[in-house]
């Protein structure tokens, strides 16, 4: 006679690793792309605000085309841990004065 014990493990959802300091607000748009340049202020792109130039893939609901363009970043803190050439996932927040990058997270270099 064989007794089979079935143990049911209910895994608690793991808190996402993206809970960094910059995720205080929810992004309006999310996209992926490659960092072309990181420009802490002051730079030729902006006198007082950090700018990230992204070669971004189409952004659902915002831009249908892949393109290279500058975005103002919410903080230079977002530049920590990323560098030009890195493939990233980013969050955008539409604010009255700018379309702001509020998160910047490295992705594996390969396209999906
Ligand atoms: Cu664009």
C-alpha cells in the first residue's frame, strides 16, 4: 500500500524588483529602446534638467514609429546603473511641461 502525500504550495507573489525609488508615480506609457546618450544638466540639450536620448521602439498609444529622440528625465538618479548602448525599459509620465522619463531599467540586449 502506497500513501501519496500531496503538498500544495501556494507561492506568495514576489514583490517586483522594479520597486525602486523612482516608481512613486505610475507611468502613462511604457516603452523599450536603447540609450543613445545620458546628459546630466547642464547640457547642450537642457540647461537645468537631465536628458536621456533614447532610440525607442514604437510606444503603444503614443508613437507608432521607432525613432531616436531626447526625453527629459525626472532625476539624474535614473542614470545610475545604465549607460549608452544599454537596452532599457522605460516609463513615461505626461506632465504639463514635459513628457518625463520616470523609470529606466536595463533589459537583456537581445530583442524579443
Ligand atoms: Cu519618439
